[in-house]
């Protein structure tokens, strides 16, 4: 790969955009040096003669965005609807890119890490931010947040391979998720209360 591409240059951005376009439209099977060069136009020569396609995919995945950027309002219902709003429309280019590399990532450690950084890490960040700002639902334990992320990850992967969801489906999903979080918060609160009662009944050492 040439020195031109190794820097943070317009050529670099054009090439990585070409990688994303190719993955979104043709999948991993269609990702070739010739295809990327053709899509990159004048930036194509920056790839050199024998580009590392895996490294290009890893770099390109750093630029995908699967979740909307927004400031949580504190209304858990509204914020979860905002987080899941993209599911009501056709999948975006970035979503198709991640869908294209999921299978390969199972067997490729570098891609596995890249997918984790593109999918799992931002999902956990977004969900944690929404739950942290939520009001009126009690203290939601960390394990419940992790379970919520696990559920949403599975649903997101299914969404990447299926049609858009109807608004009513999103409504039902959000209500179901909130009910589960409220239940876990209540269970955790009851456990803390019982632990406090036991400590108060125990004689001092």
C-alpha cells in the first residue's frame, strides 16, 4: 500500500468509502482490489499493487455508525424509541457493511475485534447512556443493562438481514424491554432491602 494512502488524506477517505460501498453492495465475496480501485476513482492508485484487503476492512469499519447520536432525555420510553428508530427504515449502508462481515468475523480475530468496536461497543455505550439518564424506574442493575444489550444485539443482527420493522412492533418491543428493566430494578431493590434488614438484625461483633 502506498505512502499516500497511509496518511490521513483525501485519498484515504475515498478508498475507505469505496471499501464500504463495495461491502454494502457486493459483500465480502465482491471485495477485490480492482473493484475498490474502480470505485475510488482518482484515489485508486493510492492502494498500490497488493493491498491488504483485511486491513482495509478493519480501517473502514472504524467509520461506520449503527446508532443515532442523541442526548438521552431521561424518558426511557422515548429514548429507546429514538435508539431503535432506524429499524423502521431500510437498512443503511453501514448496517449492510456490518451484515456483510459478520460471518467472516467469526473465524477472523482481527475482524472480530473490528466488529466488536463497530457494533457491540457503541451499543453498550448508547444503552448505558439511556439507562443512566432514565427517571422513575429505580436503580437498574448492571447485569440487566448487559442483558438488554445482548437482546438488542441479537435483534439488530436479525434486523440487518430482514425488512424494516413496523412502528407497532417497535412500540411493543420498547414496552417489553421497559417492563423487564423495571422488574429487574424491583428485584435488585428488594434484595438490597433484605440485606439491610439482615445487617440490622445481626448483633454487633
